[in-house]
C-alpha cells in the first residue's frame, strides 16, 4: 500500500482536571441536533462524561468506532481504591450497551471532531481546559475505510437481521 500524508486530529483528555460540568456534552448535542442548535439532547452527544460524583471522579469519553461484537475483555481498573469495569471507559459502540447510539434510530454514532468547524466545539467550551485539540501530519498507509452508510447498514443488519431490513427497504421504496 502507498503511503500518504494525512492530517491527524486528536483530543487529549486531562481527566484529573475535569469537574463534571458537562459543557462538552451540551454543546456536542446541540451541534448534532437537526437542525443544528435547535435542541439539547445529551443522548446525541459524541462525548460523555463518565461520572462517579461520590468519589469526585469525572472522565470524558469520546464515541469511537462501531464494532459488531462484544469484547471479551472485562478487565477492572482501580482508581483511588475504587474498582471500575473496563466498559465504563470504552470508546467503542457495541451491542452490549446503549451508549453512543442515536436515540431515535439506534444507529451507532462516533465523534466527527465537529466537521466543518475550525476545531471541536467541546474543546472550545471546556471550562477547565480538560480537552486539548491537536493537529499533526503523519505519513500513513492508505486504507479503504468503510463509508458511514456501510457502517449504518451493518449496525441495522446486526440489530434486525437481513429479512426485516430488506422488508423495510422494500416498503420504503414503494412509498417513494
């Protein structure tokens, strides 16, 4: 495969500075509303603050890629003497939990770095500089990634099966 220069966008999280204000969730859900900024629904947010307020622990987690299978790892993390399951901090969208799925359709969602904006809005709105946006160029191997439509269709197939999905598509085709 050929190597190409690609702009890599990352957000570094300084979790120890997060106070759990959730400004990042609010602005993300507003940006991804339809039409943009028309409503606030944290379920549409591509960032979630995992919270354990009694222990004063707040960890922002971004929506990652869709995976059709549940992971086999059920590791435990110990933070300040409290035990947490690995799933709490996982970015993947998988069948074992309802986090990072579109509330109306159940389709997986992932962080798009607020495409079309200069930088992600969660970074701009973060009150404590917990989220730090970085861009850099790297030489990477050119890959063919599945399109968003392919990912959505795969998720629907996993959830409803081929027969139900093809029936729904056929019904929709008849009405148009």
